């Protein structure tokens, strides 16, 4: 995504970004009225991220925050299927999600209430040995 911002000023000014994925591409400084352009790189993570662009001039500043949503993971492009087991053994269903982020094995949630599987496509998943499944559920991608 790209954009541009008009600057109305009677002093010299400069523009900076605090994030590598949020780039000032043209007009990073000027004197008087002017404009600058920026580009927001694609967010391939499923996590959202926040960056800012700051305009400085004669001791004054104006900061704009930009929040970019995370990418939507799908079964066809994701590396991991995560099953939330926090409902316990009596639950009638378990929420699932897809992600490309590797599991944080030091996380209590990852170690106690999530089942991580690598490279599982959408369809039906059987947990356990054939003929002695401990659970079955539909996995929607």
C-alpha cells in the first residue's frame, strides 16, 4: 500500500518512520509547503503491527500511527494447525486455527492447552491410532 501526505509549513521539516516495513519513499524533507510519500510493506505474519511516521519542524512534531492487520492464514498456505484444547476432555468441539508462526515451546499455553500439528490440510482429522481414535473433528480451512 502506498500513500502521500501534504505538509503545510513555513519552516523546514523532515519525516521519519520508526518501522522498517513503513518506508518514506519520496520527499523525506522540505522547506515550506510540500509533500511526502510512504509505502507499507505486506504483512506476512498473522500478527498485527503498529508503526509511526513523524514530521519534525522547528521543534514541533506530528506523529501518525499506522496499524496493519495480520495476514489471514489459510489451510493451503499455513505451516501449522493449532487445536485449542482448553475446553478439556468433555468438550464437544475444539477451536482450530492455522498459522505460519512457529510455536513458542516455552509458553505454558503451548505446552498445556494447545496441540500443534505441522502441515495438516483441511478435512477430517482423526487423533489416535487407527480404529482406536481418541477424537475426530472437521477441520475447516
